[in-house]
């Protein structure tokens, strides 16, 4: 079996069903709820035995996240999910959601930019799990199941941790149906669960070892990630705005400057052919080097 199309896997993960947001947790209940979630997880198969529960809340919360990072994608009891969702919604409220409408366009940010569709683009630096576009892009691995390394700082871990374990379950359902790993340059779409974005686009970028210059084929595969995400998003009527992470530039080692050029050039080219499909495409960066790379592409000297 080849790579699945959205019409094949969408019904299996209930892609078109809306999730009713649960009321956020009372902040005074966070310790009790977190301890209960940890106790439940430690009682499951394949969880570490004899784990000690830390004293401080911050360490308890880290333990909960770490356990969820290593938990296999099998279903959870509704009461557990309701409590976890309430905690994640509280944390989202405390972090604050960045509305897409609050972001100026790249044409406004960088007057005189040569990028022709800069009026439909924006550059934003910050935590991608806070942004309220209709969809965000996750730099996934070929298994699509998130990062299994507890508390790892990669974007894959951050997105799965903020969304909740149902995101891993959806990805597992897709891979079980597909019966082969996700190909580099392709993309799948799932719901966003506890993220402010309604959907997550999962794409697998090329791996560049040792900081070398990418080959032409590797550049094409990175460009394919952007095209595949745009094409997948275009099939979901509700998606009008998208936030792209800097695909492949973290753990996968793609040079940041070259990746920024591919990102903006590819999206701009796609918009040439589909100028009215999306209202805003946001490029999300997290560090100085990423931000400088995109500013250079937009013509900032």
C-alpha cells in the first residue's frame, strides 16, 4: 500500500468532527489533578516501575509530560482524558493565544520586500503551540508518532505534548492503515486537540548530516514538504490560515539560511497558482539565526 490520501484516512480519525473545548481546570486543582494523572499512568503496562513522585509541582508536571512522551498510542479512559484536557487548556490560557489577526503581514513588516505574495505572509517569532491559525505544521519523523525522548526540546515533542496523547493515537491510526512509514516530503493532517489551532499538518523533512550543503534532491524534498502541506490543507475547507515551522532545521540539520529560502520561495510559487485559497501563511521562528535567515529572504538588510 502506498501513501494514504486524506479521503482514505480522514474518516478513521474523525477529521471533520469538531471537538468541544472543555472548561479549563481551576488553578487550585492542578496539583491534585496532576498527581492523579501520574498515578494512573504509572499503573499502566510498559510504564517505568518504582518511579518516585517529586515534591515540587514543576517536577511533577515534568514527570507527567515525560510519561506521556513514552506512552504507547493505545486508547485512554474518558475520565483521564477529560482531566488531562482540562489541565492542558488551563496551561494554554496561562500562556496566552496569539491571534492570527494580531500579526502584521510580511509586506507591512518588511516594506519594499521583493516577495510578491508578502501581503499574504507573516513572520512570527515565538512558541508555535500558542498561535491561533487554523493549522500549524509539525516537523515529524517517518513514524509520525511524536518524539519518544522524555522532555526533549524538539518541536515534535512540544506540539504533541501541548495537543495531548490523542494526537499520537490519530497518527498511529494513519500509519496502521498506511502500513508503511511516511515518506520524506509528504504530509498528513490531523485535528489539533488542545492546541489553539484546529489542525496539525505533519510532514517529514530531509535529514542533513554534519551541516553540509544540501543536494538538489534534498532541496526538492524540502520544497515538497511545503507543497504537500499546502495541498493537504487545501483539501480541508476550514483551513484558511497556516503556520509553518522551520521544517528540518532543528534535529534534522538542514542549514537555516538555505531552508528559509526554500520555504518562502516554494510557498510564494504555490500562491502564484492558488492566490485565493489561504488568507495568511505564517513562518514561525524560535531563535536569532532562524529569524535572521527569514528577514534576509524578505529583503531586510
